[in-house]
């Protein structure tokens, strides 16, 4: 893989991958157009069914070059030519699989828009899954995303799935692209609390400096320190009280942790199962305790 790595070991590829990962991993509300330069996410040949923009137009299947960016989903007659159709990302309401019975064709999925659905057949099941995943991720924050859809096509004046005759009938099956409303997250409260404590303890110096800055500002409106000039403290007194409570709580926990470690250190025997002879981590801990505390072996 050395030659392969050297070929792609350029900053432009690293930046492109970073932008791509940032784009598809965004979970909050965001504007796709906030990134001015379009980022190409995926492209390739697939077969699409004509959308039938006029009443008597033929709805046949044609091979087209599809291209997805953070701005739009387009298809072209061939690679490099102008777009025959462009679907803005904000107009994608859902991306779901299409049942095989609709057109007697495998590996099909549908890109649902406000007025119609675009039916597409991928080259294989892996490609179909990839396209569905990336289209879903890039459009998952759209405000008008659907909660239900039709798993089959609308043919001969009715939906094949639910038999409704109105082409505007609401979907009959829940969408799979969004998280269920009753999802339960398994959160380890003790571990998360310890993580918060560790962050506070790591940046204790900055917390104290910020507390001092709030104190000086609330007492005599002293000059802001450069480190905290990038944001405005609306209520220095309340911020000072909050920081004081945080610092006190972290220091109290640190004292309890230190006491626990010292007690365990005094009771631990070298050569025991907890700390066998030759354990470098325990030997390092012994040196720390011997140099920083009154306890010794």
C-alpha cells in the first residue's frame, strides 16, 4: 500500500476528506449552501425512470450519470455534460428503497420530492445501499422530511402498496431514514460524570483565571484579559459565583480521590495480585507518592 499512500498523501485530498466527514456527520440544523464551493460526495452511472413532467410523456428507463454534491443531486446524459435535471438538497423529502414488484427490477430506490418521486436503479445492492445512505445523511436535516412513504410505485392510477388512487395520498409505511421517537440511549452516568470532572480538573488553571477576570470586572470593571476578550460576559457576578462553585466542587472531588489513592497505596502489598513484582505502573506510582506525600513504604 506504500505507493497507494504516496499517491494520495497530499493536502488537497486530506482537506476533501475532512470536508466530506464534517458534512455527513453533522447532526444539528445547518444550511447546505453555507459552504459556497460545492463538495462532490458521490457520482456514477445508474438507470433512472423518466419522471413524466408532461401528461403524455414516455416514462421509460434510461442510463444517466448521477452526481451528488452538498448543494444538489443531478443527473446528466453522460459524464462531463450539462445537467438534465437538478434536485436541490432541501427538496429531498425522503430516500427509500422501492419494492421489486413495482417494475420487476432489483436494486431500486426512490428520491421523493414535493411533487414527484425519482425512481433509480443502482448497479448492485451495495451501490444502492451506498446511495441511499449518503442521500439520507445529506438531507436528514431538511425541515419538511416525510415520516411516511409509499414503498411501491404509483402505476395505472393507483399506488401498488396501499391501492389508493390519489397520487398525492400520504405514505402508508414509516420512513426508515430517521431515528424512531421512542429511541432509548444507554448512558453510563458514572462514566460521563467522571469525564466531566476530568475535563474540569484538566483546565482548572483556566477556570481560576476566568474566575479572577470575572471578579475584577464585577468589582471595579477592570480591563479584560486578552484570553477572554473574544466573548462578552453579560453578568460577571453570576458567572463568578458559578465558576466558584465549579472550582470548589472539583477541588473537593480531587481531595477525595487523593485520599482514596493514599489509603489504597498504604494497604497495597508489593507482590500481591493487584500489583505484582515488576509492575512498572505501580513502581512509578511509588516514586510519585514518595516524592509528593508524607506516606512512604
